[in-house]
C-alpha cells in the first residue's frame, strides 16, 4: 500500500520523525506510570483515555486541517493536484498520512488503557470513532473554505479545527442524552450500538465528501449526486425518531407527520450549511439557467448547486405533508397549523438564501460570508430574542416562522421578505452581467 500511495508515504517521512518516534511513547509512559504509582491503576487508565481523546480529536483535527492548508501556503498544492495520483489515493493519503503521529501516540495510549482498565473496548472504540470524525470534518471543512476564498489565509486551520470540535461536541452531547435504548422507526436499539453505527455512517459520509472535494480540486467531472444522497440519508435518519421536538403543536399530529417535520427541518438546516460552504459562481449559475431554459436537464444536472437540491427536496416534502393527514383521526386544524409553519420555514429560508447569494455571489473574500452570517444572526436570532422581553410577541411572525396567529400573518410577512431578498439578488445579478460583458 505504501508503494501504491506516494502521498501517504511522503507524509510518513515528514511526520514520523526520529524525535517524535522516541518522545511520544516516553511522554505517554511517564504520565501513565506516575498516575499509576501515585494515585491508582484506575486513575492511570482515565488519564490515558483523556490523552487518547486529546490526541485524536484536538491535535488530530489540527493536523488534518493543516495537512492541506500547509501545502497551499507553501505553494506546493498546485503541483500536487496536477499529478497523476488518483483523488481517492490523495484523500486517504492526506487524511491518515497528515495525522499519522496522532495515531502513533494513540497506539501507546490504547495499550495503557487496556492494561489499566477492565472495560476498555467500548471506551477505546468511542474515542477512535470520534477522533476519525473530528479529523475528517476538519480536513473537509478546510477544503471547502479554501475553495470559497483566496488560498493564503492561514486562519483556515483554526477555523476548520473549531468547526470539527463543534461537530464533535454536538455529536457527543446528543449521543450521551437519553436512556439505554433508542427507538428508531419503531425498533428498540441499544444506545451504545446505535451510537457506534451512527458514527461509522458519519465518518463514511465525511470521507466521501473529502473525496468529492478532492475530485473537484483535481478538475475531475462531478455533480450534486453525492450531496443528494447525503441529504436523503440525513432526512431518513432524522425522520426515524418518533419525537425530537417538544412542542404542543406536534402532540396533535400523527407520528408519521412528526417524523416528516423532522426530516424537513434537517433538510433546511443542510440548505443553510450548503449556502455558505458551496462555491457561488456567476458564470456557472448563468450556464445552468441557460440549460434549464432550453430543457437540457441532463447537462444541467452537474451544475446544480447543492443548496438548491436540499431546498427543493424540503419543499417537495412540505407540499406532501398535508396528504399524510388523509385516512387518520387527527384533527385537520392541527395538520393545517403545522403545514403553515412549514410553509413559513420555507419562505424564511428562501429569504435567507436570497440574502446570502446577493452578498456572496462571485465574491472570493471571507468578509462577504461573514457579513451574510452576521445578517442572519441578527434577523433570525437577536431580533426575535429582543422582541419577546419588550412584549412584542405579536410581531414575531415578521421575523421567525410562527403559525399561532393565523395563515395570513404567518405567511404574509415572510413572503414579502422573500420577494425583497430575491429582488436584491436580481439587482446583484444584473450588475454582474454588465460587468461580464
């Protein structure tokens, strides 16, 4: 395998220096030995486990993001991406080669945990899986951000590491809450095993995402097929839980409807993520619109932006939502209330998409994306929180999806804001078209 992957072999030579090969096991051994002799055997196992988490998640995510950014800053990435090395070989060569020193240290930590703990298998498995996920997310995020902006920003490493640690913290928190059993599509599954399988699925999707981004970097043809598969999987995964939101409105609808609401909300959340992380190029979108006008769907498919795929899928499911009430004993009013709420969610998402595209279309600097993020934080977060203490709850439908005041008040302000955002986007489009002439 070393002969087949020059990128992995190169990283082995760079990362596994003689000093690291000696110092890493010495430090791990000294820390565990002192803890064992000074405190207890169990305490030594806990410290080794903490070191394993730190190596694989904190240091590993840092090295994974730096494996790409360092090449870009050193101006060697352009030569690498033009080589004959396959995208898959480059993917795992950087993912595992750039972080090989953390896995070397992890082997020593695992040996110490196995000696000091009687129930080490589950602890080790969880740390290893979370470490793989953290490193994969850091590398994927670094690639996506570098594709968006200029290729000289060193802060991308810290940004990618922060995103990876945030994902890990959220995943760990979600997996730790609840009882010993998880109910998913009516099946009762042990929480530990369900967590392991979920982590494996997440690692697989992240790895595929890195491979897809690597193909883009190496100028290989592609399309939104992988993203479509991922959002479909995410919607089905989220829809398997009987109830994930505690709301009086959801109590009055069928379990199937609750699961469909969860799927739609997850799709909209992924739409926001794709709107910020996917490249937004005027020339590509203009070509896409031209192909759609001529009805050339096959040629238009590879040009579809990822955010449009998840948004359209969410819109289709929202349109199908009222049909789920047919043949059930649930009151029509409760189904209508939730349907109005979902329609408001779609309109507000359309407004936010218009704002993000208006600010970031054909922009290759990070400031425009930061500005768009600040606008969304103010519109969707700060202003609604300010209205509640002031007693302006009746005005909340102007800022957030809200169906308690009736369909007209829930959908009217959202529709007006969506139209305004699309009009601003049109002005931006016209300016870019005049510049391109």
